């Protein structure tokens, strides 16, 4: 167990482990009990019997079918996407050979199949300069384990940073995080589909149904939007816990002493993706009125550093000291 392998992080790992299962259970409750939640809310808002029972039952009659449809579509899309990635973007043997060696070495250490390296040599426009995605691990039945890197981020990393970044992705594979993310995504997709169907029924049936039915559909749509948003908050929280655990996995595989290499590697990648200076990389915007940071799928780098007991310090010149290393534009963030 990780709390034995990385004793310095025992409390943190146990906390994130608990959050992982609490968020999963919360999403399970929302998805499974959605019809009951809608009924309770409508009864409270509109009163029991506001519409005929046959109409209210018909609104959510196919609720669980949406989950099966979403699961089937997602599985097919995952497999097709995996084939496309391997066919078009699989790294050549002479492309980033050291990183491929590290992936194999760490996969053996973790007891998983060596992943194929997928290199998206030119990032899609919507991902460029946004930091949406820079590296990821994924799995599928037909094409197996894969590690995807976006753009030339590996070229910016030192040997030590490459080891920790590779170990982080291998930890995702070893912990089957992609499988959990698949089922979380299925629930999210099913709720989104249902919300859209109820809204479209409200819009297109506004004149064919009575006003009671229209109000009932509007109330149902509002309840679905609220519960779907709660589901998405839990999903984002769950994903952030898995990132913390993958960081702990990287430390488990590569050691505690040089863990600052993971943070400096993440800082290099963030700089390559966004062009931000160190103080902005380590000082995120947490505006409660915007709420968007609560939906982030990755923890902020400063939080990840603190979880590794490396406390970032913003210096007067805009650089950052973390774990005894000064992250600056001219040194750590320059190409390795």
C-alpha cells in the first residue's frame, strides 16, 4: 500500500483515498436516485398530483436506458479513438527513445503492460496555449495502454523530470484510473442527455401540452440542471484526487528525495503550454464567484507541491522557490 511505501505522505494518501470513494459514492447516489430526486423536488415545488401520474412517469420512463446508450457509444468511441491514435500518432522507435525506455522501465516496476507512446506533434488549436491537456494516460481493449503527449513538451524536461512525469502517467495506468473515469463519464453523459431531452420536450411541446405539463417540465429541467452540476462538481473533485494519487505513485516509483523534479517538470510544461511566468503558474485564480476552478480536473501546481511537502514561495522578482529550487524564466523554464 502507498501509505506504507511512501510513509511521508501517509496522511495525504489516506485522505485522497477517502475522497476518491466519497465522490464516487456521491455520483452513484445522484445517478441511481435521480428519478426519486426529481419526484421529491417537484412535489415540494408544485405539490403532489400537479400533473397526471402517467405524464410524470413518462418523462423519466427511459432514464436508465440513457446510461446504457451512453456506455455503448462511449466504449465504441474509446476503441475507435484508440485505433486512430495508434495508427496516426504512435511514436517511432527513434522518437523520444529515452522517454520510451522510461515508460517501459516504470511499467515493469508497476506491473503493467508497457504503454505505447502517442505523440500529438501539433496540438489542436483549441488546446494550444490553454493548458487543457499536455500529457495523459489512456487504456482500451483493442490498443491497450497508451501515454499521450501533446506537442514537444518532452523536449523541455530534464532526465529527472522525465522520470517523474513518466512515473505519474504509469501510476494512472496501474491504478485503473481510466476505467473509473469511463464510468464517471457515462453517468455525466447520461445526465446531460436526459437534461437536453427534457428541455427540448419543454420547448417543442410547450403549445401541445397544457400549462401544468409545461411547468412540470420546466421544474424537472431545473432540478436536473442542479443535480447535474452537483454531479460535475463531484466528478471534477474525483479527478483531482486521482491526480494527487498519481503524484504519490510517481514518488512511490521514483523516490521521495528528488520529488521536486515532478513539480519543476510540471512548471516547465505549464510554461510551454501557456507562456505564463512562474508567479502565475504557482498563484492560481481561485475566484469563488466564477466557480470555474471548482470544475478543474487537475489540482493547481502549488497545491500539488504542498501535497509533496514542498511549499512554494513567490519571490519579489516574480520567480518561485520550491523545494530549494528557484523556478525562473531564464533557468528552470528555459528549454532543458
